[in-house]
C-alpha cells in the first residue's frame, strides 16, 4: 500500500512509518522538521527497541513539502493536536478522493477538526498503545507492546477498516477494527489523563509512577473524574479493570518517557487542553466537578509559562 505519515518525523510517526516500510509498503514521512527529514533520507529511519537493539530501515523516504507527494492509499495523522488544522491544510493537495485518513493522535476533539477538511467517509480514528521517544532526529525508541484500535465514528467496522487493521498488524502493530471506537478512545483518554500530567510535573518515567502511593492515589483520583465524565457522554468505563490496565501498561513501559514529559523537557507546548482539559470542559458542560483534572491543567500551564 502507498502510505504517507503526516508528522512522520516525530517518535510515533517514525515508529509506524518504519514498521510499515519493513512490511513492504511504500512509505513517505511528511514533516516540516527539515533536519529530521534530511537524517532519514541520509541514514534511514532508525528504531531502537526496548532491549536496546537498533534497526535501520532504508526503504523509506521523507519530505518536507506536500508538492513532493502523490495521493496515497492511506494517510496516517500523527501531529500534535494544535497542529491538526495546519497539517490538513498542508496535506489537502495529496489527500485524494480515494485516500483514507487515519488519525492516531492523542486527546479529544481532533475528529471535529479533521471532518472540516476530509469527507467523513474517508476518515478513520483510533488509538495506539506504543510508547515512543525521540532520541535524535530520525531516531526513535520504541517501548511497550504494540497494540492499536481503529474504527469509524458512530459506525461498525467495515471491510475497509478491517483491511487497514490487518495491514498494521502485518507490520507488527497488533490492531483491531472496533465496532465502537468511541469506547476505545475514552479508554486511551483515561490512560493519558491519569498518567501524562503527573509524569510531566514529577519528571517520572512511566514505570516510576507506580513507585509511590502518593502518585498512585493521584492517578486514581484523575481516573475517577474521567469515569464520571465518560458516563455523561454515554461511555461506560469500568474503573477497576481500567485501573488494572493502566498499571499493567506502566509496568511494561520501563524507561518510557511520556509525550507530555518529552514536551516539557523540550520547552514545547503540551497537549494538556485536549487531555485533562477535555475532561474539565466536558465536566463543566455536564455539571460534574473535576477539581483534580483542573489542578493538572493549571499546573502544566504554569509550568509552560516558565519556559525561557
């Protein structure tokens, strides 16, 4: 399949693009980070796994201009939430009538932006549970056990969705086509709400969040508010099983640095508004108090203001 990864120079885009190229697909990474683009073209996409093994994938190319891209069969969107609009404006010339756009972005609210630019029938959304860290331009570390869920908003999985899930699975990213992707999105949102801000504020790697009773209680409080807000949106989250799932993921992600921690370390804007901020906003609309999530939003925004 001909595939373009939008935001392909970031950790997740690099990992997905490299794995799909390894599986024999024709993959182009599209990113405005010229240094990373040049590194991929000169050295290949480099992936270090959780055991420290380095793989170099050379049958892949990277570009920083949409003019160099022909319409693909599949475009995977991996940009930060606040770049979604700009990325889709830049991609409009290569998103063809037969291109499927798959968003695997963090947070809540990306779909509403995407459907202003792409017909709903061409959109898939999903979540993934791969932890990725950018080591150097064109070089990412992959941690955790690859798993993803994709689907169409408000619709059961169709044959096209199943085919793309199979494509990702064949590349080593075990992917299921979901009949109710909204539930899966809220499950991932619950993970991000409970873990990203605490990891960024406390400068803790994923597994270390479980080392203190204090951080565990903080994550539990964030999850409790998320469960209540999800219910107001017609989504049921079992707090016991979700708590266990989050803890299991953290234990398996030894050495992984969350995306929000990476953003804070680099002095970049975080995605707090579409993660904990999304819970606060939905809670306000439903009349559900979310003071712990609000404290995370306030704390991260205060931290962002300290960037020099």
